[in-house]
C-alpha cells in the first residue's frame, strides 16, 4: 500500500519510530518518499532527527503544530 503520510510514535512495542522511518525510507519501495512524522515526549536534537529519516519531530503535547504540518504536507 502507498501512503500519503505516516505519523508514528517514537516508542512502540517491537519497533521504534526511528526503525519504522528507516524501514520506510530504505526497504519499502512503495513508500520510500512518504513523509514520516514522529511523535515523542523526549527531547531530540536536530542531528538525531535527521539521522532517523523522519521529516519532522513533534512533542505529543504540540498538537497544533502537528496539525499545521499535516495540512502543509497534504
């Protein structure tokens, strides 16, 4: 399946948001260009965010920024 956008949590059972983003970018030919937004409660540096392949990181409490980003992407 092709997706327009993927929004995921950073910490999930079995796979992290970083691992999911890596999978989408490098191992899934249908969604390799799909934007991935990762939600987190942790402080993450810009360098960590870039390395993970996520398009953006948002705090779970920052719902207004998240909605704005979703509107821009879609």
